[in-house]
C-alpha cells in the first residue's frame, strides 16, 4: 500500500508537469513544485483538474488509512490555486477550502428584541448570524461546524441560487429547524461544545449556497448572552465527472473499488467515513503524548532528585 | 453522532485498550493450544475455537474485562476535529480555569511546605536507611518519626469551598455575591444538570424501603429467614457465576461480611497474577529506595485518622504498606488521560525545563489529602482488594493492580459530569433529596455537606420518614459508616481472633 502511494504520488507529479498550467503549492516537507496555468479555463481542463484534486485527496486518504501520512503530502498541505484569465463565473473551490473551510464573511450577531422603546426592549432569546460568501461565489456545503456558547437550539437557513437563474441572490429555504445543542437550556451541559451539522441532517440539498443564516435560540433567561463562535463552512468534494481516464487514474479507480464500502465509493464518502477515525486517532495520539510515564519506572536514569514542583 | 457510529467508536476504543493486555495474550495462547484438540475441525475452525473459549470460561473473563472498561467513565471522543484536547476532557472553560487554579494552590502549598520544613520533595535513602525500612516493613507503625511540622495539604472542606465558590461567568447570578432571586437553593451556584427526585428514585431503586438491605435488615433482632439467609445464598451463586456485572448489581443491597472481599474482587475484575506480585515488589522497592515528602503526609494522615479510629487502628501497618506503594505506582497516571486534572510535574535537579528530565510527583500523580488513608479501606476507589489477601494466602504479598478508579479522581477534580463531586453536591442541595439523620435531626448545614462532599459517602435518603435510620449508600458502594469493622474482619484469616464469623 505504501509503495502504491509512492507510485501514485510520482504519477501525480508527472501529471502536473505534463499539463504545465496548474499552479499548486505543496507544504509537506522539503518538496515543492510549481507551475502556472496561463490558458483560459476550458471544460476539459476543469474536468482534469477535478480528477487531480480527487486524486490528491484520495492519496491523502490512503496515506492516513495506512499510517503513511508522512510519506506523501497530506491534504492540509495541498493548495491548488487556479489562475483564471476570465472574470465572472464561479470562483473554483480550492483544496484548502475542504480542510480549512470556505472563506466567508461572518456578520455580527443580531439579537431580536421586542417591546416599545429601546429602553423597554426585552431580549426575545433569538439571535441571527449571517455567513455570506464573496459575491458571485457559491458553495456546495458538506458540513457546518461551530463552537457553541450557550445556544439551546439552532436553525439553519440557506440562500440558494436557483438553477437557470444566473443573477440575483437566490431564494431562502430552511435546511434545519431547531436542532438542540443543549440538553437542558437552563443548565451547562452542551453549553460550550463543538458542534457540526452535516448535509445529511439538512432537509434540502445545500448546493449552490451563497449565504447561510444561523437562527440561534435560547429560551432560558438564566444566561447573560448566547451565540456561536468559529463558524466554518466545509464544501463538498466535487464528484468525479465521467470521461476518458488515463491509465493511472483507471488504476486509481480500481483501488477505490477494492476498498470495502457499503455503497458507491467516492472520495467524499470515504473521507466522511474515515474522518471519525482520524479524529479518534488524533485524540488518542494527543492523549498518549501527555501525562504518561514509562510504566513501572518513575525515575530518570535511576535519579528522582527533583526540584520544586512546576506551577505551569 | 448517530448511535451506530457511537457504538463503532466504542468498540474500536475497547479493542484498542484490551489489545496487548494480559487477557489478550492468555486468550491467544489458549486459542493456539486448543488447535491440538480433536474437536477443532479445520473447516469450521473459527466457530470451534469460539465455542471452546466460551465453554472454557474465557468468554466470561473477556466479558468481565469489557464490563470493567465500560465502567470507567472515559471521554466521549468528539468527532469534531476542531475540539482541542483540553476541551475534550472538560468542555467548560471556567471549570478548566477553576481546576487549574485549585491545582496551582495545592502545588504552591506543597512547595511551601518543602521549603519551610527544609524537607526535599524526594531524596534517595542511604543504604542503612533502606535496610532499616526493609526490616521494619511489616511494622511501620512503630516508627516514631517526628511529624509535627507536617500538615495535610487540603481537606474535603477546602475542596468544598472551591466548589461553593464556582461561578458560571455567563450566568445571570454568577457574579452576585449576595443571594438574589436567581440564585440556586443551596451552596452550589453552578447550574448543572442533575437528576431530580423521580430520576434518583429510578436510579437507586435498590435502596427502596420495600427492598431488603444488608446492614439494616440483617440486624440481630430480625430472623435471618426473612432476608439474610436467602441473600447470602444468592451471593454464593453470583460468585459461582463469576460475572462482574451481576456482582455489581448484587452489591447494591450490600455484601455479606464473609463474601465481601470476593465480591469486590469480582466487581473490580481483580485477579491474582504472578506478575502482580512482581509489580508489587517493584513498588515496594521504590518505597525503600526513595523517601518522598508525600510519604510523611501519608503517615501523618494515617496517624490522624485511621490510628485514632476504633475500627481501623489495627490496620495501621497495612495502610502504610498499601498507600506508600500506591504512591509509587505510575500506572495510575493512565487515568489522567480522561480526567480534567493534571498530575504535578517537576524536573530532575539541574535539568529544569528539559522535558526529557520531566517527572511526575508523586509517581502516581495523586497528592494525598486529609482523610486519604480512609480511602484505602474502600475497595471501589482503590481497586486493591487483593492487597489484603496477603494475610489469607501464603504470607506472600499478592500484588495488586493498584489502579485508582475514576471514582477517586472524582474526589478532587472539578467536573460537571454527572458522576462527579460537583454534581453530587448540587444533587444533595437541590432540595430533591432530604437526609434523615440517625438521631432524627433533619437539618443539614455546611459541615454535613462537607462530609458528604466526599465521594465516599454520597449519601441520600429517599424516604420522608424521619425515623428511618441513615442509609449511607453511594451507587454501587457500601456503607462504610455502618459496617466498616465487619468488612475489615472479612479480610483476616479465620484463625485470627478477629476473623469472620462464617
């Protein structure tokens, strides 16, 4: 498996140089290669780019799954930047968006009040936060993550661009209604948890989304304030378009087919399945690194002559 | 996270923990050896080996090991990779801050004591001292060392003050010193989610007045046919089945005196293994070689508590052996992985700041507090029941696992999770439980709460009948206020004048 990864890696590099129009940065180790893409984006090139991105992502999946993460660049170290000669149209999603979230503008939270004058206004326990993408940009959302801060319920509304309508903001629809974040709005449980909302949990397909609105509710009057922090939108990986594949990509598909899956295999679904395992391995790795001493021995080379206790 | 994914995660974690354990090695060896048996056929080797392990009792041992692992309140691994490790251990930021402050206070106190008394935190004993300690190992109580300068680092009351002072910064009455309309009833002002009276009644249904309980319904004036005889027979059946879950369920209504040791060993899945004896000797060697300041704290605590107790004074030497060895057991550090506490750290002299020379102090990461030695009496918290079996067996100390259960960690960590002391204090004062004292007093003040802030006696009384005697039970544990002497008696050999009646 490790050798397959290396072979695929070198084939990917060859593929990059062959096209010669793709500019990317590898942040892994000392290996760097850059080529700029000067030609205008064409449909064929876009297809190949998508395949390349899927290939890179899948290489990372294999590497992580086989524990050979250090051998090939990880997905977090890849950033494919496409230089466009044309303007307009949708800006293409970059590989870094997949791991670090799509860049979006988070507006300040708007707390809804009811009552007469400003002095007598009472907090209704409802707050709205808008996350807007850059003008003209849309995203197919895979996951929305955020850190909760005493919000009891969250609803998600999406502004989606209607198919066939290029202009305009799009229509609002409710993707998720009143998902509980705290088991008891009056108590601390779940008050500061990290949460995620997957596209499967949404009522509508979160595709071609230009804006996301989070409607936060906290019915308890026990809290001074509530909200969410660190909102991130993770885009969905593009599905692999049907087309002629070169030999090594065919071999890649063959490897994909051999992986034990319950349904159709694509990088996004494999990523979703493996993500919990990565998180688990991260947690256990972090835990195992801290607070451990070699079992049985508490001294260092026979010495336990220590100074005062460290307060930090 | 859906239930299927959560179950898969739990299974992965369990397999990871059990793999490489002694049980795993034993089962592998047994499976390999059973291949020689004629009943194992090649075409159905998998099923035959499974069947063999089932019939030979290994499946039951595996079940007990899995049950023991599930009892430990591990962290639910967050699938959101964005959560930092400290958040996984404790999600509330102000709790983490309070815990860090509490730990810093303890460390400062210990450093101050070491500086004030001129006693180093750790030193190597001289050869003569090592010989003397080895010769006096079984009679350490006769050592008349001067302990006047040593004082307990903290007591349950101090920890209670920290718990009472906790305030949620985002709570509307969090900053108010004076009680207001939004204040909680009682000392604890943290809005934690605790069980109400109905939920408590369901969770502790075994303590219902309609159900018999040992320590109450086996009193002298009650005929044993009413309850005691059948209950003891059930205990023997439970021991025969060797099922940890059944033993824990059984013990909720008390354990018979003569069978308590075996039942607790079964509950804690503590088995007598030769490598445990070696491990215990290694811990003993650690005690003999190094003299730690915490050793003096342990001795002081034993002198202040157990030695002055009518029931425990005869076990003073035993407590020294257990506690000193426990303080050297580095395997206890494993529990810090899923606990918000941090073990105290120091550096080898001259290598300050160099992580390669960082050590944990004491080696098990647990600084003793006032009353700590009484925990040695409680097997649930210490998991060292087999330690006492040295008096029963061949006069050679049976090594113990020495693993401190999370219950001990819940004693002095700030955590809003349900089983922890913060929640128990809130539950006590929430008004949903009312304690009835043996002397029919129904008032509870802060001093009573400080007693019950100790996880050893998270007691409650479901009955509103004030004439009912106190039933000091905590979940899965027994009353040590009602039957401590009889419990200790069960550990002694029958030939001893203080041995068990059965």
